[in-house]
C-alpha cells in the first residue's frame, strides 16, 4: 500500500473546512497599510490542542501566554487570536501584561474562558502593542468570523507580513470509515522595522485525537518538516505552531495503535511538509525552492544535520541563484557539518544529473545542468554510503533581493 | 604593564624580515591572467615548524603532504611551496601523487630533503594540477627568491585569488634582550571556478622556539583569531596555517616559563589577529569590518559560540550593509546560539551607542547610529551579565556584491 492511498489533497479546502472551525481577520491599525493585521480561529467545541515553540532563549510574551493556556485548560483550546505588525517581543512586563490582555479581550469577545484562548504575534520587535487598537480590533472579530473559505482567507491575510503569497493546505482521509479533514495555514519570513523571519503556523482538524498523541505527533512531525527549513538560519523569538482537533468527525480518538493512526500521521505530515515547503519557497528574495536530500548517513539525526548545513550554506544558496552547478560548495558544506562522513564515498546529484561519484567529479553536460538549475525547484541529492540515516531539508536561493529587503534602512 | 609595551608593529616589515627567510613568487600558468600563481618561503636553516589545518572532513591533498612532512622531520621545515588557481582538492590518488610531486620538485630545486618542504594550494576544486606548468614554475623559483621586501611582495601576490588586497603584518619585540621579529602573510576569500573561501596563512619568526611550545601557541592563538572570523560560514577543504621559527635571533628557546614567553605570545597573537581582521575586512563583497565582542558569558567558549553566531547571521550582516541599527536581529542571534543566556539581562551597544539594557530597548539617536554604521568598522558589543567568559569575533557585511560574486555563472 503506497502512501498515496492513505489520504488525498482537498484543493478547495481551508482551515475552516474541518468541522467546527470558523476564522476571520480584519485591519485594526497595526500595519501602516490597510491590510489585515488581526485574526482568529474559533472552534465551536473545546478542541484538543498541541503546540511547539521557538527554541530561541528570547521568547516573546504571547508564547508564555499560549503555553499557560494549554497547560491550564487540560490541553484544550477554543480560540487562537493572532496579530501581525508587532511581535510583542523584548517588551518586558508591559508586553506580558499586554499579551494577557489580548487573551482576556478575546475570551470576552467570544464568550470563552481565558485559558481556552491562545495568543500569537509577529512583526516589529521591541515596541509595545498599541492596546487600544488591538482591543478595538478584537471586539470586532466576532462579527467577521465565518465558516467558509472567506473567513479562512481573511485570517490568512491577517497573519502575513511581507510574505508574497498565503500558505494554506487541506487534506482528507478516512478514520473509522468517517471523513476527516486536516488543514493548516502558515506565514513565513517577512521584513518589518526591526525584524527577523518569524514562522507562525496553525492547524485544524475535525478528527478526535488523544491530547498526548497529538502533542507527540506535532513534535515529531515538526522535527522533519518545519525544523528542516531554513531561509537564513535565523530563529525567531516568536515562532509558534498550534494544532487544534475538534473531534466533530466523531471517530474513535486517534492514538498510536488505532488502525488509522498511520494514515492520520501521514496526512498530518503532508500538511506540515507542504506548509514548510511553501515557507521556504516564499523566503525573502527567493527565486526557487531548494530541496536537499541526504541518505546513507550514520543516523537520521546525522543526515538532518548535514542536510541543514548544505541548505544553509550561503555559497550553495548563491550558486543556486546563479544556476551554477557548483558541487565543490556542496561537498565542502557536507564536510564541515561535524558529522561522520567517509571522504571517499560521497555521490552528489543535481536532479538527475550526477556530478560526483565516490567523491570524484563526473563530467556532465553544463548546458543541461544550467537548464535544470534555472527551474522552479532544485533538488540536491547527497548519498554518503556510510549508513542508513536519511533526511530532507528545504530552503531557497540567496539573491540580490534578500540583501535589498534586509539591508533597507528602516523607514 | 600594558600590552602595548610588550611589542611594537614594524610597518616596514614583511615575512622576509625575520632573519633567515627568503621568499618569492612567479606566474607559471595556473591563473588565466599573468598574475603570480606560485610562490615559496625558504629558510636558510631548519626552522621549527607548527601547523593547523581545516576541520573539514574533505581535506585537500597538500594538507596530507604538509602534515607528513612536519611529522617526519621532527617538526622542522626549510621551505613552503604554495600555488593558487587550483586547490588540488577532490582529486583522488592522482591529486595526492601530484602534491607529493610538488614537494619533491621543490626539494630538488632548493636542494632540501623532501620532508623539509610543506605544500599548500588554493583555487579550483576537482581539477587536476597541470603538473608540467607547476614543475616548470618550481624549477624557476630559486632564481626569484629574495631576502628583501620584494620577495615577500611577490610571494604575497602569488597566494591571492580574488582578494582585493594583500595581507601582511610584522611586529618586533625583545627576547633575552635580543630583537625578535614575527611576521605573517595570508590570503582570504576569493571566487574561482568552482570555489569556496580558502584561508591560507604563513608566519615567520627568527625567534628560537621549542617545537611543542610553538605548536601549542599556534593552536591556542588560532582559536581566538583565525577561528573567530567568518565571511559566510563555509569552511574550506584547503585552509592551512603554517609557522616557521628560524632561531637566528639566538635567544634561549622560548617556551612557557621563559621570562619573555608572554610577550612573545602577545606579539604572535597580534600578528594572527591582524591577519584575521584583514581577511574579514576583505571578505567577498564586504564594505566594512564587523567586530562582535561578547562578555559576561558563562565561559570563554560559550562567549565564542555566541560571538560567532552573531557575526555569522545573514540578517545582522545585511543590516550592517544597510547601516540599520537593527538590534532585534542581534538579540535573536544571541538567543539562538544554544548557549546559556539570561533573557532579562542583556545589554547591546553599537560602538558607543547603547541600544539595549537589561534586554529592553533604549531610545537612541537614529541619525548618530546611521553615521556610525556607515563607518569603516562596526563594533557590536554584547554584555550578558551571566559570568566571566568573553570573546571577540570578526566578519563583514552581506552585500549585493557577495551575491554577485558567488552567483556568477562559472565562465
């Protein structure tokens, strides 16, 4: 049985497609343009919730509040409120009070307990939230919530910063013979006065899932999807991924051992992987998606470290931008990853074009390589012949626009 | 007693200034232009030798040969022969044979034992050396060797790739009341068909130094100088630093415990630090030198890891290019370094301009910051208030020219 048969993509779906979820967004005045800057996802029943957070030592105030909500509510959430335009990071006790006030305002607006609400922010660091605008915006959210795709669209717009495209995916599968939907929406890297790339992602499903199982699945899936992308190697203070499972599909609660658990986990991973790739492809200034696959490493963990070193190499990223089949930079990145590598047994391919076998260059058609490297997606394959570990990482090329976007004097 | 009084810079000095050393360079046809591409340093007596090598798993053939020479000769060298234009890396058994042949040819030309000769290469990866040109060039080296600065100048030109400037420094100090000179020459990052940034550095001194002491000093000094610079985070297959001590100053051999050891170590470090800074300042596309100092870390090692994370951040480097006082990117890099940091006690300054105290933003004069950041050198100071560890790292800004240089299709 191939993975393909376990689930199917629902191209018309959105984060409001799973039963029980509404979403919406509006402009409350945090962004200077009139684009949406405040949004919410609300579930009509308490949804089982799981979350992962940035590993950065400096964690923005909303992460503390969300962590506390999920811990205090027995891993249940009814709503997530998100703003863009201001990260509420490095804002001290006032920032923490503001994040709690956002939660309280959202709880009041939606008629929920405070611990049933999660909070996320992205945008400028080191500036206090203009709480009058935020409070006014939150009070207006119930009126814009909708079940259909328009609500999801408005939400997706509200979480973007300078992302060029919204990132959303939905899949369907059968659990206990019932249709289950899993959806996700994410934002990636954008530039705001002073900023860094922040990743926020939100997942909804109408499957019933055991809380512990959802948290473990989220953590394990993040390791091989969101944690395998890099735009510039910088980890934000605000990164957060929250999943909510409404249970309204009325399947028996999913956990390892359930006959459909593997299918659910595969579909869940597809959503995360798809969003992760979309973030990489829409990285600041990117012109193409780069996918690095490493196999034959001593362990999967070792393969992950090597794949991330290659995908993060400025020299490799520049070469991809220049459509330059520069395998010397790839092998040098493999060699500096700090992982066990046999220096005599490395094969490297660019797509189907073999450039290195047994660590020795193979003559290849430069014209064919140029055409391949000018494509939309560049796959770099590294075979180490040193074990059974494998991993895939995603990133993007390093371009003039990356420098332009990030060197622009704050205005 | 201040450090200043231990030694003084000899601005007119070069690697041929220490007694016993000659150097030279010529064009043998490895570079397409008529610039020098082959050079040598020769000592009239067996010099105590020490070396450090790249940590990359893939080590180019010349490193193996140099390592073997120093091990087999009782840590003595009479000559170093260096070529640019071809790295002799990923070239297999033929490449190794070629590196040994370079050593044999140089030994013959200078009338030395093979184990008295070290070999270094920098340039294209994965192409075999055109040994006829190399052999012809080496045969011509004795005729161009000279004791004066012209020989050093020709040598310095021979090791450059696309470095914009040569990097050379000389200091003088007294050991046992005798004048001792320490000099160094280095090359940094350059772009060649397919390439990576390679660092080569060569040091000469007429001090007498115990072999073990020289090796230990070289290793320890490298950790806080050459290993603290980054242009783009990529570690070459060819990096090598070799020091030679002729002993012709006729001091009592230096080692820890000698009354002038500290002065010698300080002068030695000055040479390494100066070359390291010069490499960072001349990084590909760089417009300014960036210096990151971290203090108050739990250990020096922890401070080094944090300083290198900040100096290597593409977002920080882009902000410096844009003269943007973007402290949010600095604190985010500090927080993702994986080292112990108290998130409430971090101070950050840009030069004398304090931008963050106790992890909270301090209002500063944007105009003043802009002027400072447009200068030749940008100093970022991070105080963690978490211990006594400190470190300094050097790098450069990330510019359009970096992308241009590294994205250019190989021609």
